[in-house]
């Protein structure tokens, strides 16, 4: 009744215009995301450019362990110690989060069913939503005295503390992605392997993991990206002192935390201010590369 | 493999008593009593939802991982009641299964066929090479893939993947091979090749052939059972079944394509 068949093939009806409108809205939203990313990149580049072009000695910047930007006479801008801080904390965090998240993903994806599974998934999402400042606070107030007690060390704010905190913090999101990857493996693969007499573990290790390896690797890489970019939790839990760590009990300082802690106190446009933005560019580039790699890996471009 | 008594031809390898299968209380198959003899091809025909797949699942205890699936009655395979086994994995290794849709596992062709031997502990590359070639050759696939054993098994064509699945089942050195409507996604030429393979394999193992093609049972099976709506209507010599000797009118109707 409402849609009589017509042979007037040139008449554009409401549905046609609606379709065009939706296309336009989606297109604009998509474009705006790109515009924002590019805008942010241009902004931090502009702010840091003066330093890169005039003051910065690139070799010193990346290889000097001295970060003393507020020294009146001879300020030093070396981020090696900061890179070491970020890298050591992220590395330790991965040691914590990979087994945790892989184990959790396997348990949720392969062993639990029905209500248990739904409950666990909601729990994981909930954990992933805990603000990082809360994690930092846990590091400061719970982990700190605990580490001092257990290991009998003078300070508990260290690579160890921040690594564990960051590991626990990234585990939920990694679990979530890893679980998606496991779920994407069709059941007929499991069935075929089980029918051959493979045990549950053999099915998981010999068939499911190899089939899901791209997604699992992607999960790890996203964890790395998250670790590099995390600010608040590491600011609170590392001890925030510029230092190339010799043991996991040494306090360190992360790249991100440096920007967060110092940017408010610098004069806009000063060398120090611009140096902080240069760190920002560096971080932007690193996380961009990591995320891009993760993305490509997840999509399985490896076969190339 | 099977090298016991020389007159083993008539010994039952599998016997099923009062089998009843249900899913969450809903009966899917009941009152099945039958014996399958060593080295015979036992055909099972019947329309969709007759309970054919459920029957196969009960034999190799795949019910364990099928939520809600319940099996009652006794299935005795090679002298053991499968309900009371201490190691179902050993049971499954002794039974090769070929599913309706080919399942090329997402690994290389070589690894697909080497998986079962590796699971049971074969490590030497030489031994594995021999097994892989042997099984692929018996599944009539060797000539087509021998130059690309390292490409992904899941990239083969449907018919090739189904032969790969058969090669993989053979690599288990099974006593019993169960095929569930293997030709559903396979072209007619490949179907005929696989049928020839099955005729050969019969010398060494027992085969249960669930088939959607009535004529396939006619071509291959020594005896054929007709399943319908959750019960086993008739078990008979394939020859007499197809020469008008069916005892149940419904069997005759199905064979002659009058329903289903
Ligand atoms: N996993 C399952 N859960 C619930 N019911 C099932 C399941 N598998 C099969 N059934 C039911 O059992 C009956 C027999 O199915 P099946 O053994 O697959 O028959 P066939 O292989 O002859 O087509 C059907 O009614 C089907 O709906
Ligand atoms: Mg079926």
C-alpha cells in the first residue's frame, strides 16, 4: 500500500535522501577524528619545533641521562634516563600483564560458559574502567609500604611498584582483546582437534593459540602502547626521580610523568616548555608506531 | 594396526545397546540397538535431524563438550564401554572423524597431517615425513599438494580440504573411521575419488558412513541403517535394501525419494 511498485526510476523518495544524509553524517564524524589527530600533532609539533631547530642537540637529547631543565646557568636536556624509566616500567608491566591476561582470556574464552562467562566479562570491563589515578593511589598507599616490608628496602616507589601497578592496569584491556581473538577462532577447529584425541590444553596450545596469534600479539602491543602513554599511575608509583635504574627497586621517572609534572611550571615558549613538547612529539611518534603495528598485526598483514 | 585373529571379519568392533540421546531433556535419538563388524562399511542414511550426527558424537564421547547433551544406554567399542573410560582422549585418538564441512586447520598442510602423530609423541622429522606422505597419498591428495606442503591448509579448495581432513584422520591410525556427510561441500569428481579411497581403506579399518546421498550408501556400504526422526527404523544388507527388500515401508519411500 505504502510502497506501490513504480516504474518511475528517477524519482528520489525520502529513503533515498535519508540514505544520503546518514552517509554524510558518518563521513563527517570519520573525517573529524582524523582532523583532531592531525590538529593535535600540528599543535605539539609547533610548540616543540623551536627547541628542536635551535636549542636541541639531538645526540645529547637522546643519549644524555641528565634532565636538568631548571638549572639557571647550564640547563641539561637529556631524556635517556626518562626513556629508561618508561621502558623499564613498561617492560616489567608486560611481564605481569601478559601471563595474567592470557590466563584470564583462556579461562573466560575456553573454560567458562553461560553466566560465569558473562559475569567475568563484565568484571573485566569494569576493571578496565578504573581511572589511572586510582591505580597510582593504590601504588602509593598500598604497594609502597608492602614493598618496603617484604623486600626490606628504604623506598617502595620504584620500577617494581610502577611495573606491577601498570601491569595490573593494562591486564584487563589486554584480556578483553585477547579474549576477542580467542573467540574469533571458529569452534570447528576446536572440535576437529578434540575429535582427534587432543586434550583441552593441546587444543589450546596447538590449535587455538596459533590460529589466534595475530590477535594475541595485537593485545600485547596495545598493552605496550598503553604502558608508554600512561601518566598518572606511573607519576605516583615510580618515585619520580631521574635515574637510570640498576635494579627493580630503584625509583625512576617516566617520559609522560615528566611532562605532566613540569609543564604547569614552565613559562610558555621557554626552552624548557618547548623541550617538554619535544618529549611529547617523541611519545606521539612511539605510540603511533606501536598502535599502527598492533593494528596491522591484528588484521594479519603478516602474510604480506 | 588390526592384525589379530585372521578370521576377524565377523567380530563386532562396536555394539550399541538401548542408546538414547537427548539435548536438555529433548529426545534426539532413542532405541538404537546395533552391532558394527570389523572391516565393514556401515552406512547410515536418513533425512536431516534424524539423529545421525548425534549418534556419531556419542561414539567418540564428543557429548562431553556439548552442553546439555545426554547419552543413555551402552556403547561398547573394541571391548570397552565408552561411558566408563578413564581416558577419553585415547578413545578419540583411535577414531578418525570427518565432518560435513571440511576443516583445514589454520596451519600448513604438513602440520595438519603431522598434528595427530605429534600429539602422540612422534618427534623425528623422518618419521613425520613418512607419515605425512603416506596419509596424503592414501587420501588421494599427495600429487596435488606435494610441492606446497608448507602453504596453509585452510587455503585449499573445498574438495582438497576434505581430502586433507581424511588424511589427518588417517594420521591417527584409527581403528574406526566415521564420516559425517563428507560430500556435502565436495564436487562430484572429488566425491568419487574419496569413495574409491574408502573402498581401499576398508581393508584396514571399520568405517561408519553417514551420508545424505542414498546412492552413496548403495555404492559403498555393506549394511545400511535408516534413521528417521530420532529412531533407527531399519538395519539391513545394503543390497537387499536397494533391491526392494526393505522391511519397513518408510525405508522404501526414503530410498525411492518419496520424502525427506
Ligand atoms: N547441540 C545441540 N543442542 C540441542 N539440540 C541439538 C544439538 N545437536 C542436535 N540437536 C537436535 O538433535 C536432533 C538430531 O540432530 P542431529 O543428530 O544433528 O541430526 P542429523 O545429523 O541426522 O541431521 C535434532 O532435532 C537437532 O535439533
Ligand atoms: Mg548431521
